[in-house]
């Protein structure tokens, strides 16, 4: 199914402008059958309307018909992409996630294990290159977790490698992926040993789906008169969905997140 978090995980292009979103990614694809399928997937992913979901699912199914070739094409395109083209890089990782094929694991491992570059922006306008890089890697971890959930041992081994990374967001995603795998219960002791002592609480976090959350039909009724009249704040930006520890860049983490001796 189409990932409902897609808009949350898609990163801005370059300086945050999305006016050319998707164009850069299309330019990366070859004219091979796999490249054409990926172009179709990108187009379907950007569609809106009544038949958007059906069109998206058809595009994903088409990727599976040439899964091996598509995995190679995704890796080739990712290697050719500009490192500042966050939108295209995220889209390629998302395509690999939808492929659900172990042949994407080398790419997903390389994406996640590549150190996050230092923050490139200086202006305090909300855009963070560290946040964008973290989002791309978190999407790759989710893709590996999906394979681990299907019993893929290589994927589970990668998740354990991800626990050694300095990013708190990556560690959290890796822990959740391991716990959801078929051997999750048996992994708890090994996960605990792999985490810094002050982050072992991650083992006890219980992710809650939207469906499980209690719904309030008229939340305004619970507000004061002043609250009902005030403006609703805008939703958080993409950067705000990344843990604060990961928005400060690698330099800020040198003294944090280290394992307690």
C-alpha cells in the first residue's frame, strides 16, 4: 500500500524548494525497462485523485515484475544523484522500500551506514541538511525492518549494525525493527547490550498506530472560549519530525550518545 507517511518523509530539494520535485529523479533513470518502470512509479506516487491509490499500487506491482533489474537501477540512480538533491535521494530509497526485495539490502546498508555530513546551512530558517540526511536514512532503516519482519536474517543483522550509529533516530528505528521481527523477543538482551545505557528505554517504547488512538470527534469542544477562537498552529515541518539530537549535526553528538563505560 501507499505509505501514508510519504509526505512526512519526502525532503525538500536543495534549499527547500519543491517546484521541481520529481524532475531531478526522472533525469536519473536510464531508458531501460527498469528505468521506465521507475519513472511510472514516480508519476504514480505524485498523483492525487480518486484513482491515485489504485494507480500507485499498479506501479508498485509493476516494479516487482522486474525486481532484480529495478534494484540495480535504483542503486545506479542513487549513485549518480547529487548529494544535495534530497528529494530524489529520498524517492529512490522509498522505491527500494516498496520493492521489498533483499537485493536492495546492499544499497539500504550503504545509505544508512554512510556518515551524515556536517550541517551545511547557517541561516536559521528551519531547513536542516542534517535533518534531511537523517530522514533518508530512517526511510532506509524502515525498508530493512520490513524485510527483517519477513524473517530475512541478513536484514536483522544490518539492524544490529545500525545500533552502533550515533543518530538517536536511527537507533530508535532499528530497535523497533528488530523487536517486530520474528525473533524479536529473543533479541532483547542483545539489543540491550548494543545500546548506550541511557537509551535502553527504547526497548520499552510501544509505537501506536493511528487506528489504535482514541479519536475525538469535536476536539474544539474541549477548549476554552479563547482557545476556540485562536488560530490553529501549522503542522510541524519535516525537520521537526526528526529527533532534536539529530538536528544538531555530528559535531554536537561527539559528547553525547556515547556508550557509558
